C-alpha cells in the first residue's frame, strides 16, 4: 500500500507539471470533475504557453464561471514554473488590478499552518523582501520586477513583460456600445500594453463578450495568429455548460427580462453590434383596434436549415398589428397541420403562402387539411411566387416596419425564437437566417400595394 505522504508528493509533482492539476490541488472546491470546461480551459492555456506558433489566446466565458479565478491561478502557476518570468495583467480599473495583484502576492507568501500552501508545491518561488507592493513586485533572485498589475487608467512605464494577461475591461452595456470607450481600450492595448512585451511574448485575453468591436473582437479581426476558445452557457442542443454553476431553470429566469443582445453576447459568446442591427426600434401594443379582415403571410422552409415563418396580422388604416406567429424548423409533415390549426385559431380570412421550391405543395396540403380534416372553409389559400431580391426587399422595408408595424407587448415571451431572430438581425452579411425579416418585408409589400384587389378583397379598411 502506498503511504499517504507519497501520494501527496506525487500530487504536488503533477501540479508542477499541469496547470489544471495545480488548480485542482489548491482549490478543489471549485475545480471539480463536473466542470469539464475548466479542465479544457486550463489545458488550452498551458498548451498555448508552451507552444511557439501563436501569440494571442482569446478565451470567451460567461459571467461567474471562473474567468478571474483561473487567471489568478495561471499567474501563480507560471511563477512557480519559472521565477524569471515577467507578467503584466490588465483589468477594468486600478482597484480591480491591485486586488488581483494582492491575491497572487498573498498566495505566494501564505504561511503554512495546517493545510497545503503554495510553497509546498513551489518552494523556490518567493516574494523578494522589500519588493512587495500591492500592484508591482519582484521574486527572489531577480534584479527587475516580475509582476505589474495595471488598467487603462494606470501605467506600464518601465516594465516589460513576457506574458500579458487581460481580464474583462467592459463594465456594462453602455460601455460596450460606446465606440469612444472601445476605441480607447483598443488604443491602450495596442499602443501601451503590446509595446511592453518582450522575449517570446504571449498575450492571453479572458473575457465575457459584449460587442463586435470589444477587445476580443478586434484582436480576432486584426491578427492572424490568434487561438480562440468559446464557452457558450447553453449549446445548440440546449445543454448547459455547467449545471452546478447555472442550471437551465435559473438561466431562463435570469435572462427573462434581459436585453437579448446582452444574453447572446455575455452568456452565449455571440456579440452583436447594435450599430449593425436592422431593426433598431420596434413598436408594441397592449390594446388593439377592431380588425375586420385577418390575413397571414407564410415563408416556407425551402431547405433543412430554414425556418417556416407564418405571421398572422390585421391592418387598420395602413397600420399592421401582429396577432400570432408560427416560427419553427420542424419538418413540413408536422408544420402543415400546425399551420392549418393556426389559421383556424385566428380566423384567418386570407393566407398568402410563398410557393417557391416546395412551397406550392405545402400550400396545397394546408388547404387540403383545412377542408378534409377540419371541414373549414373560411380561409382562402393564395400561393404566390416571390422573385424579388430578398436582401433588398428586407432592407427597403425596414423603416416602414419600425414605423407602422406593432407587435404584442409580450411578444418576447410568446414567440421567443422569433423575437430573438428579429431583434438580432443585422444589416450586412452576418445572418444565418432571414426568414422572419422576409415575412415582414412581404407584409409591407402587400399593405403598400396600390391594388388591394390582388388579395381577393375590396379595399374596405
């Protein structure tokens, strides 16, 4: 049987060789087996440090998932493996940067009482006597300072670094969408921080994403040798990153009233540039005027990646009121029935169904289901072919949509996928899908067509 002290010494030796094992040995309460992403993150950081090819590492992680904690532990481990290393860290302000520096310093200086401390693992790494201020200090055996903590409002004069680590620089959404703030942070990074790097330098940026022009976004845009690691809080299949930190129920509760831009950027690492959004403001209603004729417009799913989008609406004096929405990527064998039921539920008088590609068969089947299955004949199905340029139609209709189209006041809750789709749609080339905006454009065209007789109704409203 292996003696306990031998086991402990083995763990120490492994911790000296592995950043993750160091984190796990020193802070076992947080670096637990269920947090697989932490093991991945530590492994990626160590691999990045030890290889020569890439200069920049960008890690995007949601709030409260251990960004700063792992950054602190990384600095401790780096000094343990190389006491001659020079590290500079940058945080949002001087208070945060000083606190961070103090935590690293105090960890290295921790006195052993009855538990394992830093010096048990790295006995040769010690703070130099008389060189232990809160934000800048040296290790024994060095003539120069080994560590400096700074911020965009601080200084880096006289300090050179082999490793540069940047923590979250953005405080809130107002800063995230303030181009002047983002420009100043970029200027600080390129003209101040990068100018201090020396001798096989490396840069690690660990941050929650905000806008496309935040520091992470600009590094990815402007440099080629960048390694990117992203950890969305919830993946495409709905699996949470770590249930013990944030489960799905809490996530949905926390984000229920949150701006969709912040949810997607902070939690799912999908930054949205508000300047690039097509629909910058959309009107809502609580009370609705009398609707005499109810219409719908359907864009069928032409490919397996498209969404079927049906919008049921009413028009009063050229103002459009959205009544109901069907927005789904289910197969047509399912959506044909669901669309027919949507028409019945909302007493749709006229249903226009785009019939490009497979749309004509969809329209015929919906009409058949209404008549044969439901014995319902109050909805006129009108297939049509859309030949206009989709992007041009969407862009040209957007101002009218924002001025004359009203959505239910609670449409974020009633139609969450549709809401996210519309409110995040970008003006130029950044959209995976355009099904929702295409339907809004189609409604605009129908309402503004001078010949309303094409719908099969007299112009009575």
